[in-house]
């Protein structure tokens, strides 16, 4: 099943458009906090590997975009799950105890 999905996405003619469609699907699912379908979970690492091994720099760039979209989706799902768990526990949905530092922060404050 995974190989069929890989060959469907990386078809040699509409590869970049197919990758854009998968990225749009990931973004849509991430906004709603919904995990991606299992068939994509199994296929996406192979799709990224196949895209990255292409001779075309444009197809390789599409592979990088897809890889970044996958990582962004995972982060969004974890953030959504954390906020939902905090809301269910009656806590604030934003984590206020995390301090942010910048370059101008004195070392003693860290």
C-alpha cells in the first residue's frame, strides 16, 4: 500500500503539484488538530526520500518543503493535544511559566 501511495505522489509528471496537495492536506489537518491518515503516515518518509534522491533541484526542493510540512504538522498536533489536555484539567491553555530570553538578556538572568 505504501509503495502505491509513493508512486501516486511521485509520478514523474505532476510530482510537484501532488506534493503541494499533500502539504495542503497536512496544513488542513494540522489546523484542526487531526492526525493524518495512516496510509500517508506510512508513505511520507518514502516519498520524502524519493523526492530528495531526484536529479532535479526543483523536485528536491519539493521534498524539503514536504519534510518541513510534516515536521510542522507534528508540532501543531502536539501543541493542540497539550492545549486540549490543559483545558480538560482546568488549567490555562497557554504555557506562561516558560521564560523567553534574547541576546540582550544578562547571563546571570539565565
